[in-house]
């Protein structure tokens, strides 16, 4: 957001931009965003290194990006454009953090304009996250400027020579939301998650925002957080002392709440819908979802032994090799590390700083050894000290 809105379009401070992206007093929209993002990634990597090395805390660190899904306008002609656009927006941030460098497509198109990471930089930046989090609001079509006419803004290297549009054959991709440029496209969420899972396997994924833009646009947050509670259903009668006439504010509130329920339901999968059936208000529906996903998050915490885990990795690698998909040892190492719990952070750091390469088999042996050491340490810590044992209830003399 800082790189694009602050240094490409000039909407945010420091308001840098250049034509055709905008008319600012200073800036270079084709180059400055690349430098800004590069420095942000380096700053993130150093902060993560300090946190893990010096504080040795058990917290998790990630980066949240605003990720829209982009579908080819023409399924045949624009498929590569969709891949490029996602590489320039998602891979731009996550590829360096997961794999140690920018996507190849960015290097090919941007050339020397795209900054490079030194070997020292890569040591810090690669693997500097514990989870991926995304804000997803909408989906659009994308077309390839290599074979289609595009605007001057779209037909540039910084935009991967691609242009987005919500229309195909004059038909909108989805219903217009309350905020300009956003459309209701439920399938986009599934595509976003699948893209992340395939591009960055073994990463924990959090959706940090989805419908919030719609809620803000229509002032609907109050229905969920109870700051806009349901008004009384009936108006008080001054003559009879009873409630008889329907309160128009209640009807208005109910209409908005039912619309909100419908809106949220359109974003849910069939399995999630099963958890909210019978919810009579948007607040009740939201609480059901919170309870559901909270329990799922807990149950999804890695519950495998290291032997089981590395065996699964090995089986997956064998399947990829059988499918003629080549993987470098370094890629396998990254994917294996990404699936380890935070208790192995120190171990991961020690392996990353090694100068020699390590095979999956050797890593398997070292991980089992580390797991055994951790188990012994936990067992020793659980043994009470002699004084604690002496003062425990079962050692007290209960005779009068």
C-alpha cells in the first residue's frame, strides 16, 4: 500500500508520482515503488532476525497483503497476463520472503530497474515469516497489453504490461459493492487461497479482511459488534400502555440485518454454511463463525511427529519427481522449514547459517535428534525439585 499509493499513484504521503499515473510535484512512478518495496522487505527481514535471535520469543510474524484475484479476460490469450499480474503483486512480496528473490517474470520485464538482494540480504530475508495473511475484497479480469490495446498507464513494465477490467463482453464480473471498484465475486476467495497454497505450500494462511470493506461502506459493523443493537419491535402506546404498532426503525434495522446475513453467506463455503444454519441475526451468525474457525485453528496445529512430517515431505517430493517436476534441494528445505512449529525456530536459524548444503535425509536425522532433545528437556523441566517434592501435599504428615 505504501509503495503503490504513496510512490506510484501519489494518493498517500509522501505523494510521489509521475505521468501517466498522476501529476505530483516529485517522484518516479516507474522506479520508486520498486525501491520502496525493496527497503520494506529488508527492514522486515532485519526486524524478524532481531526478534528471533535476541528476544527468542514464541510469537509468530507475518505480512498482510491486499490480494485480489485476477482472471484472464480471454481464457486463451490472457492466461499469461493473469500469471504475470499476480507475480507482480503477490510474488513481489512473498517470493523474496519464502524463496529469497523476486519472481523471474519481474526480473525479465523490469531488468536493472528491479533492485537485487545481496547474499547477506538473502540470508536474512529468506524464511522471515511464520504465516501468510491476506485481505481479499474483489476479483477482476486482466488482459495482455502485448497483443491488446491498453492505456498508457497499463502498458508499462511496472504494471507487467497488463490491464484490469471488471467487464467481459459488457457484463460486470459481479454485483457492484458500496465502494467504487469492488465487486461481489465469491469464487475469488477460493481461487486466492488455492493460489497461495500452490505457490507457497506448507504456509499457515490467515484471511484478515474479506467483507469489511462492504460493512464499512454501508455502516453495517454496528450490527456485528452490537454498537447498533436491534430497536424495540413495537412502539409504546401512550393510551393503552401496551406495545401495538410496529416500530419503523425496527423494520429498517431488520431489513439491513437480513441483507447482511445474505451478504456474509455468499462468501462462505458449503461446509462453513453448515455451521451458521438457523442464525437469526448477523451477530449470531458472526459469533458462530468465530467459534467455528477458532476451534479449527486450534485443531490444525501441527500434531505430527517429526518422523511422520518428514516422511510426508519425502512422499510429496517423490510424487513431484514422478510427475517430472524438478525441485532444488533448497526449495525442499524451505518448504520443510515452513511447516515446522515455532519451537523449531532456533533450529531453523542454525541450519540456515550453515555454509554447506543439506539433503532431506540429513535434515530428517537432525530434526529427529532435535525433537528428542526437546522432549528430554521438557521431561527434565517437569520433574519437581527436591524441595518442591518435600513440600508437596503427599509428603505432609497428616497425623494429628
